[in-house]
């Protein structure tokens, strides 16, 4: 039985083209905003407006955050395709 070998193409950081760096910066910034702002707004909104217990509001906010995190690969591909 043959062993599977992983091959990584490494490229020095000073030789990366600027378009890859710009795309990576925009995609990571958009991902950070998508994964944090909606759960944070929901947490604050539920706590302030609905008069929920802070633990319950935090649990709902964290649930939404981790739900979005489960789909982060699909979200990242969709955002990345906008820059192609």
C-alpha cells in the first residue's frame, strides 16, 4: 500500500503578487465582520430591548456566531469569488 504524501507549494512572502495580498485582506476583513457583527447586534438587541437574562442573550448570540462559523468555508468562497 502506497503512502499518501502531501505536497505544499511554498512561496516566499516577499514574492507574493499584490493582488493575492489585497484579496486576502479584504476577504479576511469581510469574514471578521460577518462572523462578529450580527451575533453582537443580536446579543445587545435582545439584552436591551427584550429584557432577556444576559446569559440567555449571550447564549443566543454565541449560537448564531458558531452557526455562522460552521458555514465559514462557503462564506469565504462566496466572498472570494467577488474578487475574481
